[in-house]
């Protein structure tokens, strides 16, 4: 695997490890990073801009649910320009009794910082199961 793909993978891994550690400062965000996430005010149509906004509006509400989080990264996908990576993972939030399948997209600077992030997840685990 080329150096750039290795770098992209390290960035994605750092993000998921930060979730496991419940430590926002370990996420390698660029100072002007942009985050689109369904679990933010306005959802994916109202991106959060800059570390302070991402921390206040996404991380702070999320942090309590990270107690005991389990993250299993399943696969990585790279775009042709090698400026972005998609990481597919399974996340279990025991405090909320939720299991998610996610595909998170990270656009990464040459220096290895997240410029843009878009979180996607399968919401079906959030729905109650049908009674048989």
C-alpha cells in the first residue's frame, strides 16, 4: 500500500480510536474542518465548520453515549485521487443500546488532517423490531 493510502488509513483509525477513548483531541481535524453528520443540529444539510463548532455541537452531545463504545472497522475504500477515504465500521453504543453500521468519509490534507468529514449510518438498528 502506498504512503498516501497508509496515511489516509491512519487518519481514519485515529478517528475511531478517539471514539473508543472518548477523546476529541485525538481526532486529527484541520482547524477549519467541515463536518456533515445526521446527529447534529440541521443534520447533513447544515455542516458544522471549525473545530470549536464541531466540538460544541457534535462531540459534546455525543460524548455521554461513548461510554463503553465498541468500534470494529470492517473495511477501507480510497478514491482515485487518494485525497479521501471511506471507512466502514460497526459501532455499538451500549449506554444507548444501539448498534450502528457506518460509512464515514474523510477528505484529508497532504499533512494528514481531516478537512471534510461526512458521517453516514444505517438507521435500521434504531427502529424497533417488528413483533412476530
